[in-house]
C-alpha cells in the first residue's frame, strides 16, 4: 500500500526502464535537479555509465528498491508490462505514470482497450496517469523550456489528485502541462495512433493586454464598470487558471506587467 510522502520529506520518484524513453526522462529529471532513481531488468550495475553521466540526482537501483518511490514512471515496452507485474508488490494508491505505448502486442490482446486502462488493470490498485508517452524520446530528452516557451505535455488520468500531482511534476520539469481528463476521454488523443501523438507543441505566454483589448472591442464598456470587470477577470483567472483553463492560465503565466490591472 502506497502512502503519500510525509510533509517533512520531498516526494520520491523512480523511472522503470532505462532505454530510449527512460533515459530521456532521466535527463529531464537531472536537468531540473529533481532526485530520481532508475531501474531496468538487468540491475543497477548495468546502469552505471548512465548515472555517472547524469550526475548525483539520478541513482541506479534494483527494481524492487525503485518501487519504494512515491511516484513510479513506467518506461518499459508495453509487451513487458505483464512480466514486470510479476514482481510481488501492492500497487494500491501508488501513482504510476504510464509512459508506454501499445506496441508489440496483437489486436486480439488489445481487444479494443486503451493501453493505459490495461496497465491500470495489470497493476491493480495503481493510480495510473498517462504522460510522457507520445513524443519521440529524442524530443523528450531536450530542454522543455525554450525561448520563453514550454513544451506542452498532455496528461490524462482517472484520479483527480494523481492527475494534479503529475501536472505539478511536469511543471517542475519545465513542461507546460495540459490535462486532458479521463483516460477514456482525453487520454484517447494520446493513445497511439491518436491525433495528438507525435505533436511537439510549445506553449508561449499570451499577451494579456492584447486579449484584454480584444475583449473591450467586443464588449465595449467605460469607466468604473471596466475596472470592476478587470478585477473580476483577474480573480476568475486566478481560479479558472489554477484549474487549467488555457487562456486564463497563459494570461497568468505572462509577464505581470501585461496583465489587466
Ligand atoms: N523510444 C521512444 O521514442 C518512445 C517514445 C515515447 C514512448 N515510448 C514508450 O516507452 C516505452 C519504452 O520504450 P523504449 O524505446 O525506451 O524501449 P527500450 O529502449 O527497448 O528500453 C526498454 C527498457 O525497459 C526495460 N525493461 C524491459 N522489460 C522489463 C521488465 N520486465 N522489468 C523492468 N524493466 C524492463 C529494459 O531493461 P533491460 O535493458 O535491462 O532489459 C530497458 O531499460 C515503450 O512502451 C514505448 O512505447 C518510447
């Protein structure tokens, strides 16, 4: 049974799988200076060159030891998930970020199911959140913060708290997370061959003054009413933006000097 990290210690992370995708993720954690362990099927000694290259934040562990982390990122071939799940472990309440894709299995095996739903079935009790799965590893490995913009990371999951935790992690890693909702809803868009798969999008802050002027053109107002509306919008932006509405969120992210006052 997984329990939340005590308040007096930071959340711990582990990446399971140290191939293309797992290594790309480990680079991203290392760049953001977020401590993380990494494990593969062959044991920590085989990961020595990788962790030596990535520095102190990334630590090689055995699979069993890596599973102690509060949040586990699954970056192994989808076809290996059932084999991986043979490790005796109680997944109840554990946040598992599913970075796998349904390659290497038959249509009969999938039986119309979504890969992350299968992962959730196999790791019974885990709070599965789909993320870090739909970009090529060489793109994922690059710095997600570029020229004032942030690489978008689509996230989907059926558990609100787990989703929020992964959104916060993606933000700390430098991404612009966009929550798509449940796996059987927005998650379909990033389930191969969904329409968002392989789309390397970067979010740049909107110019809030421009938006504000557009709105005033559309709904002309004068004097105190304008000021009141600006304050209401600002407050609503803080609330709605926190819930992930993209334009208010972008307005909030933008240079404070550009916000409506
Ligand atoms: N490659 C990409 O560009 C990319 C992009 C997005 C998503 N993905 C997804 O990410 C996942 C991994 O892809 P990849 O390209 O990184 O694969 P990969 O290069 O073949 O690496 C697979 C990793 O998984 C480990 N592994 C395999 N079976 C395992 C098991 N039973 N228990 C523990 N570890 C196990 C392997 O360990 P050993 O080497 O010790 O066997 C290896 O470190 C796949 O589901 C893929 O669809 C890949």
